C-alpha cells in the first residue's frame, strides 16, 4: 500500500493499482474555502479487503479535513470509518479463530 501526496491531490495505491483519490477543489460551490473531493475506483479493485481499505482511507481523510477546519465531522464519514474499523477487527478475529482462543486474542 502506498500513499502519494501533492499540494492538491492524494492517491492511495494497493498492489500498484490506484484505488482511491482525493482532489482539493478551491472552487467548491458549497464551501468558499474549498473542499476535498474523494473518489474511489471500484472497477479497479479486485478484493473486498482492498475495497474496505479504500473506503476506510477515504472516510478518514474526510474526518481529518473536517477536524483541521474546525468543522463537524459528516455523519456518513464517521459511520463509514467506524464500519471500516469494525470490519477490519472482525476479519482479524475470524482469521485467528482457527488457532483457538489465543489466536483470537493475538489477532485482535
């Protein structure tokens, strides 16, 4: 996984495939200061894990931008981030089930 950041764009790559991009728009009609526009590229994704990584990353970028501007975090971004974290923890726990109780504790 790689994150490439410039002054006005951020790109998330997983296995050398672009899975999400964020672009700063100075001319956003809803916000006179500009806003980050995040888009995912589901056609380029091949696994559910990569999709959840991209969506969690996109939601965390929205939360980060809102906190930097001193604004409220959008509810959808907060829920998406929570769902991404819960999915990741759940997948880790499921992976550890094959190794018994110790495997579950270690994978958590």
